[in-house]
């Protein structure tokens, strides 16, 4: 028979009345102490070590065998596990394996006797962060747990901060950290859960459809369809048929029955983009649908009831159109239930750089591109009249023009006139002449390429240089000089 050797801790090494470590007692998001699962079947060790951990500010829960430790692991979700290698039942290695399977970032420390050091090494291989050999000082174990728990606390805090940053800087597929966009995100989250009609107001290219998608995704209708239609893209007759559908034979080309967007969107959300361009006769029919939630297809007599949430968007101020008689006042008040004002990009301080990096990552594929701080500053100064749509197009163009280069340059990203103005306008900064001339040359080359539609022979003739010299200069400036001469 092999007798298990019992070890008593060195009680004199343990000091009382220690001040709790603030990183231990307040490291969880909810302010509670970090919780330690102490799995030890030796009563004296469990008692004295448990007391030492509690005096250090930890919450300690004890287990005297493997089964109870596994049960506590599942029910209490400890932050740190401290387990003896040899425990009644399957043992500490099984506790380690269960913890790693449940949360491989949770630290596990093992206690071992001299005869089981090999098991401790195996535990480290399986994921234990450290081990302590018996007999040990309680203070040493407390310090080890404290150091481990600080790392755990920082990981939890970082994860919390990352999540808060993600929530603050994004909503659906939109990105922004400015005060203006934070207000938009808050409005979306507040009203998404209701069925109130939403009117999104904003310039072209600001991302009104993305707001509509975010509203739909955060609503109780997220599992239903999201149907979008541009009221500016179709003439009056086709728009009416697209919205309400038609019966077979309703008009000359109506060869079969067709369901309209209202019918298709039932149970979900219907997005009416550019509602400011909707013809007045169609506005009359839309008003009735919004009031009664029912309609008839063109050429039909059957009344169709629908269950939808309507989200409308306008690029023009509807109040002004109402005063001019171009938009029905009663329809305006019907759709202007909850307005969402989407700011233009020029009023979203700091968001341009954030968006530029996001769009580079989105469109860069597997390649990693960079944008210098100087270029980002230039992007921030440009007013972006086309808003986010213009910035996205600029990023896609820059990636295409970069060739094998990794750095997206200002001459790739900004419109031609803005590049030239930015390079020649007065500035307090005095830069080396070589740097200024190189930048001007790059801008002039890009301008010549654009004027010839990228035709290399015509560009070289326009500049009065050979194709070989043109190729060398394009390569030097990262303007796609990787083609053969």
C-alpha cells in the first residue's frame, strides 16, 4: 500500500491583517472581489490558506474532492483556480482540464508534493499558469495568486473596454466616434425596439440606408425581411406598381400577378429611400397605406393587410418641400414620427480618419495598407461633399492605384484639385525643398495619368519623357509602375 504523504503549511510565514489589494477587491466590472476556487482535501491547509487569501481581499470557495470542485467550477464561474494535484476522485488534473475546456483564459495554479513534481510539469503543459511545491509559505501562494489575478483582471478590463469602444464607435455597419454620430447611435438603439415610423434626414452619401439596416437589425423584426426601394429611381407608373404590386392584365405589360414591396416586406421593414422624390399621386396612396395598413394591388379589388415598419429617408428638407407644394403636409406628419438627423461627414470631427482606416481594412482584402498621419490630416481638412460614399470610393481608388505599394498616399485619396491645393497652399511649415518637389512631381504625374485615362504612351508623350522614365517615376511614387515598359 502506498501512503500519501501529508504536508503542513509553514504557519509562521503567514502574517495577519494585510490590507486588501485594490486590484484584487475591485477588479471585476461589478466591483466584487475576485473569486478563488481552492480545491484541497487537507483540512489544515485549506483552512489556513483560505484565511490568508480572504485577508488579501479574495472571495474563497473551497472544495474537498474532485466532484465538488467540478460542480463549483460549473456553478460559480471562479476567476482563479488553486488546486492540489492529488485530490479524492479523478484529481487536480481533471479539474484543470475541465477549466481549460470551459474558459482557457482562466488561470489555474496547482499545488504539488515532492513526489508529484512530474505531474506539475504535465499540468503546465496542459495550461496551468504556475505550480507551488509543498511545503509552502502561505504568503508566497497569496502573492502568486495576486499576481495571476492582476493579469486576469487586466484581461477582463481590456475586454470590457474593447466592447465599450466597439459599442461607442459602431452601430450595425456604421462606424464613428464623434459626438454627432454617438447621438445617432443612441437614437437608433432607443427607437429600434418600437414600431414607430422613422424619417432619416441627411445629405446624399451619408449612409441613410445603413441607418435603416441598423434600425431593422436591432428591432423585433430582425428575423423578417428588410426591403428597400429608391423613390427617385423609377417613374411614377413603375414606382406605384413596385410599391403595391399588380394583378395580371392590370396594364399592357402585366402578364402575371406581381407582389409589391409593401406585401413582400410584411413582417419586416420597408425602407423608402429618397422619399422627397416621390410623385404627389403616389404620396396620396402611400398616406392611406400608412394610416390603414392595407391596400389593393393595381387592377385588383382584394384588400391586402400588412404588418410592416416603415423607414423613410430624405436628402432634401421636407418642410421646405411642403411649403413649396412639392410634398404633402399630411404625409410629412405621418412619416415624421421619429426623426433621425444624420450629419454630413464634414461635421463629424475625427470620424474621417476612423472611417478611412475602417474602409481600408474592408476593401484591402488580405493585404495590409497604411495611411500616414500627414495624409489622414489632409483627409480631415477636405470637406467631402459626397460624404461617406465619396470617401469609400476614394479608398477603393487608392487601393487600386497603389499597385504593389502598401502606403496609400494623399495623391491617391484626394480629388485632383484638392491634391494640388494641398501641396501648394501657404503653410507655416518649412519643409525640405527635395520633399516638396517630390510631392509636386507625384501629384503632376497622377494628374497626367488621369487626363489620359491611364494610357502610358499618351502620358509619356504629354510629359515629354520616355516610357521607361515614366515607368521609373511611377514606380518611385507608388503610382502603379509595376507594368512592363
